[in-house]
């Protein structure tokens, strides 16, 4: 087994028409391939066993569907059990080019990053093939993900083409990570809590005739709710539980002043308006100062949060400690 072995994990659900082409396109730089049949009604796992003779192949079958996140995590654990140093996740629908695997693992091998993900937004020309609904949706989700994950320099958070150093699996709470379509976004949130270094890799998305299993009508509300939950968790973990700094005070006093100014000022104005009484100038000035000062403190906190970059890969630190 190579010391720096590379494994590819392929979660499968209704992918019997495309998965063999994906496996065939995986190059020699990959030492192992883990196909995860996630309770597929087409029995993709059995189909792969019967029609693929690649000696690198391992097939896992879930009796029941767990979701793309659950299938990916099962694949990660199997790859780690087999001794993988680096793990790449590629979807089975053929929309991710396996020829890019070398680019994804290069920053990991060089010790420059802990986790690498694709970014279809890097060049304007890359967006030509992306359906307009996906483009708008991903742009909105990218902003929400910046808030919830703290990785302000990343785009395209739902991109499923990812690679990671297997040492990350020792520090990530895999049992808590979302098993559904929120998996990639939740991974970014979890990575930030352990101060992992994440890097984007530009790529051109390929859209074939494969149908998405995602219910697009339900996704906006679900994703927004999950991002808000992760935002509050991240703020609590990073600024109150594991650390406490001037930025923590800026957030607390900024929120207090801003909200108090808005609420009290609004109530005073509403009461005076109903009574036909003009609001005193002094009251207006004091309320405005509270709102402005609170807003400035919140902007200072946001500026600090955006500049709080992780620069030293956690997996490199783990290697140093192991020596």
C-alpha cells in the first residue's frame, strides 16, 4: 500500500447508467475506489460488481437510503480503514471530471490545505453551462454559507467535488454531520470549528441528462434554516465557548445598541404618532446614535470575522505532533 495512497469515494443512487463511465475515467494516480450503493432501487452496487473488473474497487451497500451525506461518510470510513491518506469524493452522475483528481489532491499532498472543493464560479466563462435556476440558487447559498461557515473567501458551497486529508476524519464529528443534501455546507461549518484550511479549485461543471434527486421546491427554506442554525452555533463556539476577544464584545454590545435603538425608537415614534405628539429632537438624536454606534460595532465584528483566516493546516500540525 503506497504511503500517500489516494482513494475515490463514489456515492450512488439511481446511477447504474453512468457509474461505470465514471469509474473507467479514474486515472492511475488513484489507489482505491469505494462505491457506496445508498439503498439504490436500481441495485447499482450489484451492477458494478457484475460489470466492473477494476482491481481497486470496493463496493458497500446500504440496506436503506441514508442520503448523499450518509453514503459519503460510509465511503470515507471505508477508505480510511483501508489506509487512504487522501480521499476524493466524486458523484456517480458523470457531472464531475475525474481527470481533475490530480489537481484536487495536490494542495493536500503539499501540506497547503486540509480540504479542497470545486468552485464553478471562479471564471465567468465557467458559468455558461450552468442552468439559470442553479446559478441564482448557488449564488444565494454561497452568501449564506459564508455567514454560517466563516469561510468568507470560498464560493459554491454546495459543490460536491471535494477532497480531504484523511487525518481530518479523526477530529471531525462525523456522527453529527448532515446525511442529506446539506452535507457539503455542514462540512464547511464543521471544518471551521476545528480551524481547518480549505481551498477552492476552479472547475467547469458538466451537466448531462442525469436527473437530480433533490426536491428543489423544498430546498430554499430548508437550506436557509440550516444555515441560520449553523451561524448561531459557529458564533457561540468561536467567540464565546472556545475563545473570547474584543470581537465578542463588539458583537454583544453592537447587537444590544442596534436592537434597543430600533425597538425603543420605533415604539416611541409609534406612541407619539398615535397621540399626535411630535417626537422631541433629543430623543431622535439619542435613538439615531444608538443605532449608528450599534451598526458600527457590528460592522467591526464582521470585518474581524472576515479577516479571521485559517492559515496553518490542522493536518500538518497533527503530523508535527505525531513526530
